[in-house]
C-alpha cells in the first residue's frame, strides 16, 4: 500500500489505535509493530516476505556468532562469519538486482545465449534498504562497536520497521536499537511535530512531486517532440520533482515513526543550498552518503594513502553508489560524474574550484568532510553547485545513454518551443526555490507552531481531502524502484 493512499491512512489509524489504545506493555507493542511491518511488506510483495524473514534470521544468528568468536579471541572465525554474511547479503542483492543487467552487458560484447529465465526474477521491494540495515549491524558487531541484541524480534523490527522499510532512511542499530530498550513517550509536542511532518510530506508528494512528474514524464517520453524551452524547464522540474518526492517520503516516514514514539535519522537538509559537491552529499540522502562513507569509502582507505588513492576511492564509492540506485548504465554514469566532481573539486583547490586555482590543504577524511573556507560569494557557489547537480539529474532520469545525448543536443540546438509554455511546472519550480530560500533564515516548523490549532486542524483536514482526491492518480515514490 502506498503512503499516499487512503488505504495506508486506514492502516496507520488501525496501528495507532491498537498500539496506543489497546496494548499496554512495550514488549507487546513491539511484537505488534513487527507483525504490522511484515503485513505492510506482504501487501507489496507477499512471496518475498519469507525472503525478508529468512535473511533477517540469518544475519541475527551470524552477528551473534561473530560476537561469541570475538569475546573468545577467535578472530579468524569472526572474520569467516563476517565474510559469510557479506557474501550472502551482497550476493543475493547482486543476483536479484543486477544479474540480468550484468549478463546483458557481457552479452553486448561476447556472444552469449539468451539470458536464463531465473535472471528475470522480480526485484524484492526495498531490498537495497533492508540489506544495508543488516550489513551495518553485522559489520558494527564485527568491529566491536556494540554487542548484538539477544532479541530476534527487536532486530527484526529494526530491519522491517514499516515507515522506513521500503525507501529508508537507512538507520543504524546504534541509533534505532536503544529506542527499543524502553517505552517511548509520545507527548503532545511530538504528536504536533509528527502531524506537521506528515502534512508537509503529503503536500510535497501529492501536490508538488506528482504535478511535476506528469510534465517530466511527458518530456522524457517524447524528447523529439519538445523544444529547448520545454527541455530546460524539465531539467529544473525533475530536480525538484525528485526532491519533493523523496524528501516527502522521508517526512511521512519520520512523521509516522514519531506518532509511534520513534525517531528516524535526518535524510535531507535543503540540498539545493549546497555550496560544493561534498556539501551536497551532506544534505542529500544523508543516510546513504554516510553509509557509503563508513562502510565503503573508509574501509577502502579513505584519504589515508595519498592523493591518487583518495581520488580512486572517491570514484569507486560514487560509482557503486550510482549502481546501488539501479541496474542501468545511466546510474553508473551519474555516479561517475559525482565521483569525478568530488575528486576534481578536491584536487584543484579543496574549496570552490570553479573560481580559484589557489591550492589549500584539504582536511576532510570522507567524501563529505570539512573544507577550508572558500573566497567566492556564497550565492555563486550555490548557483553553480545546483546547476551541476541538476544537469547530472538528466543522466539519472534518462532512459538510456543515447537519450542523454538527445536531451542535451536538443536543449542546446533545438527549436525554442513546440508547445504551450509550461506555466504549472515553472510555478512549482519557483515554489521549490522559494522554500529553499526561506530555509536560509527561517525554520518552517517554528513558523507553523504559533498558528492557532483550529487553523492547523483545518489544514490537516484539507491535506486528507487532497489525498482522497488525488491518491488514485498519485504515483509510486521514485525511490521505491531502488
């Protein structure tokens, strides 16, 4: 069931009534949430629910085996159990998500028979997210960061917690696990903050993202029938569509979790205010970028072995980050662009490489580390960074590498405009820019809190009406495909 549907609102209402109104012990509430999370997943993919449960149980037991081996000093055994977990998790992810892609890619170079039918298996929904949950848990156990839990139900709830199961944010056990230790309090302040997040998330998705999505899909689906103006508007429109869509999902997930008394990690901090590529990744999909930093970039060596190795590590990390989003060369190219951008930004100046060639000592230890203070105007850094990000989104959205070439060639040299001026998408793009601009000086929730509660209630009611009116036309969240 989609978050942006009346079915989900009914499901959520049922969960809240039973969770807060019927069950009294926290143990019973956690078991109920686990059952509801598995039911939520089964509503999407009943045949893959057993796979989710099986992989959860295997990683639960492997983490315990790793911990026992560590405390007994048998590190070789701990290494072997860690390798087993990584092979199972990454092997399964690679097989179901990338098997057909790799086979077809090799087949484009060498003569291969038609791909076997087993490679055409459907990709289990959310597998990229819940696999990363399990991997971080097992790796942190191996590193001795914290001992594993003895409660399978607690670990299973961490992996399958329904607000974040399908598209994140990617939590760590060190963040979510302690919240399972005692009954969380859900006071009025948390309820108000959660309702605000839900309202903002639904408006972002149903009103903004879906409206922009209709225009964007039309342009990308018929590149040859659109002029330069439409393509330029679509460039900005998709940048804000994917922001409204994904950050809207995150807002809803955080709001639902808050109503249950739980916190989820921040995932967005007004990313189009970024002043550099590393700043962008401190603001966009934060849970993924920090996961890649801690479990890929740093284990590869980070910036500890010289500049050349650092640039290679940046490129590898972002290439794999791009491939994580999907089995297509467009995602690989998108990841390569961001990896090269990070490397060039660091190599040329360590700060605003598009303005100054003056070298500065780089002090960051990660792809999104600290940078020396730049000298160029902040507004210029933001404008340039946003446009490079937006141009890269074309590669991300395009159906193929060939479409990328067609898009840019027609945008730069095509007929100015072949249809009516897209007023609606332009207005929504401007709205996105305005909200980012307001975020420089104001915190939106702080402006909302003083609003009289009757007005707040009327607005929340209007949001529910909007969901009822447009849920049938509202599409899946973009990141559900990853």
